[in-house]
């Protein structure tokens, strides 16, 4: 297994894919290096969140995804 | 009674609100909000369809947590939250919140609270289809302001950040 | 569409809200509040019945004026106000307010506004039947406080005083 | 014809009648003298209103009911 990066909402269009599999482990620097410049720029914005293994990270830069984890990139939401 | 649902198919609000009301004998009042896909007849918005995507590992759980908060905060007898995902046409219901309480203030405020949170603090992403194609919608500044009414700290987001 | 009704017979909220919603294609949201006679199963309030009396030359006209105010103030597409009079049993609906608007805030606030006014500034008098007999109900201090939220002048009543 | 005084809500129980017919014209002093001490005491309270010919009076003491008018005595309301 590996780490699966999932692109949500508008980030999906930006990445040109729904998801991407990368080698474990994956940290913040590794994530930024993997997703391409445009998505990486978005990730640096405060209003874009990251979830790892079903939990939203309070501090994105503390990302430590291990084998089998799903990392979701969550842009600003718009429900209702 | 807490009833939280994510639906992938069209729903009829009245078919859900009737049984919900019946399930709470002795209630004083029920407040219900139904949001629909705006546009179409009489409204020249140009919207042909709407798509709501979500992130399944978070969405339903965050709605459940929102419901728990609202039930406690507004002393509710029951709360029903239904949210569509997938592609919807103009006029179809997107969201339904129904709150049953002994007193009207709790019921009305709970609906207001849940809608503000579903609008800008739940894991949904919305895009609209117009003649020129699909376009992603972000929450309006007004939605953030509405949400901030419920928070002493005036934080922009009120999402559960989990245990991380 | 403004639809204001005083009913002397039991009504089914869903049978009114469905057609009301259908009558406003293009709406963004509908907010509905239904108030029922509290008590009975699971609620040891001891209330056996409720009677609402009114003064016909004023009641319907004041409800119409309230509806006009709400439609203008909250930019509504439609407003439905239904109020029962006469004797009701526990669990029967007393009042229904349903507001259709392009945006949720207008719909929710309009329902809130109308309910506060119907509670303590419309020409209804309520009495309850308990084991010991009939007892008149006055609005609670909380109802007056709710009403005052809508008035800059914080007047206790916001009734139309007519031309006199 | 005369002036019809209508008692609403709890004032109905107090008056022991739904309505009462009196000679026209009827002014504030005449009304107080007609309805009995208990109802008269209620009428003096600010939160009790009076309508004449379908209009709520801004100033109760300005009551001037003429032949055929209905005068409604309106105690504090409790709807919804």
C-alpha cells in the first residue's frame, strides 16, 4: 500500500485528477513537492484544510501520512 | 430523535417532515427550512444544474456532530438534517433542516444555526452548470458573517478539528 | 403571493406547505414554523384543550398588515400565514407561517418576525382547559422581549393603531 | 340603534357577558361608568386597548362612540 492523495472540489480540476497514489511516508514538504505548483500554492492558504486518515489537521505542516492513509485536500466549502 | 441523512437521490420534503413531526408528540413547535436549487422559471439566473460533492469520511460525521451540538444548545426534542449530494436540477431540494422543540425560539434558532453551519462549515463543494460550463461556487462573505454570529470567538470556521 | 387565513377547523400543515412551495418556482428557500397545542403523551402538562378567541373586525386585517410588512421587510417571494381559532386538542396545529425567498436569511427571519408578532401583537386570546377548568393565558415576558427585537423604538406593542 | 360594547378574552368572564348594548353616544367616562368596577379597573391599565368601529384607539380617553358603533375592549393578547 501507499498514501492516497484525494483532491476535493475545485482542487480536483486544478490537479486534473480525483486522486494520486504516492509512496509512504508523506509529510508536508513531500506533499507540496508532489501535487504540482498550482495545488501547492492553494495548500499554503489558511482556508484550505488537510485531512489525514479521516481527521482534519489543526496544523497542516504537521502532516505525517503513513502506509494506507488517505490524505484529503479540502478547499473552502460551500454547502446548503 | 436525531436523524441525519446524506441522499444521492431527489427527496420530497413533506414526506420527511410529516413523519418527523408525528414522531414527537407533545412538541410545541416545528421549524423547517428547505433550500432548493435556485433559478429557472421567472428567475433569469442561467443555472441549468448544480452539483454537490463531498468527502465521505468527514461529511456525515461532521453533520452528526453539528446535530448533536444543535440538540444540546437549543434543547431540542428532535432534529432532522437531510443533505443532497450529486447532480441536481433547478427546483430540486438540496437541504432540509427540521427542528422540534417545546418552544418556538429553540426550534427557529436551531434551524438558523444548522443552516449557517451547513452553508459554510460542512464538507460540501458546490458547482453550477451554466451555458458556458461548470463553475465552482465559494461561500459568500455574508455566509461567513452569518456563521460568526454563533461563535463567541468569531472564528471563520467552526468545524470539528478532530483529535489531531 | 400573500395567503393569510383564519381557520375554524383542524388543518394539515403539509397539505398547505406543499402547494405553497410549488407556487413559487425559482425560490431559494422556504422556512416554515408550525406551532401545536403542547402537552399530552410524554408531556405532563395537564392541558386537555386550548381555545383561541379573536375579534373578527381586527384579526384578519391585522394579520394581512403583518404579512405585508414581512413581505416588504424581508424581500419575500411569498408568505403563508394560517391561524386557528376555536377549541383545539393537544397535538393539533395552532399556527403555521411559511416564507419563500431567494435567500435563506430572509425566509428564516420572516418566520421569526411573524411568529413574534402573532404571539404577542395579534388579536388572539388563549385559554387552556385543565382538570380544574379553563384558565386564560397571557403572553410571557419572553414573548414581549422577542417582539421588541424587531422594533428600534422597543415599544411593547407593534400593532397597527389604525387612523384613530 | 345603540352602541355595542364587546368584551374580549378574560374581560368576557369578568363582565359575565359577551357584549352589552348601551345608549349612544358613549365616551370614556360613560364607558367606565357602564362596565362595572372590575372591568373599569382593567380598562385603566395601559396594556388594555379599546377599538371603536374597527379601529384601535391610540388614546382610549378620546373614545367617542356614536349610534351603531361597536366598542371592543381588548385585554393583553396571547396568540400563536
